[in-house]
């Protein structure tokens, strides 16, 4: 999964004619995976920090609340 996210971000950067270091691309990829992929009803981000990132709505039972 990480490999796919890195490729998607790299292609998006190419489309926007931007360059970012690999460390930044990896950081964004890990954040996306940890904040958006629910396992057992919560994300890794929620398990470590006890909350959902402010930019995202709450997730319950693997689904967005209110959708």
C-alpha cells in the first residue's frame, strides 16, 4: 500500500511540475496511510494519538460518521 501511495504522490507532483525530496513524500504517504486506513474500527493515528486529525471527520466502525 505504501508503494502505491508513494507512486500516486510522485505522479501528482510530476503533473504539477513540482519536486519534493523523498523524505517529504514518505512522510505524507505514512500520514495518509495512518490517518485514513481503518483497522478494527479505528485508524493507527487514532490508536496512537487518541483522536482523528482535525482535517478529517470522525470515523466509526470503519465508516465516516454522517455518511
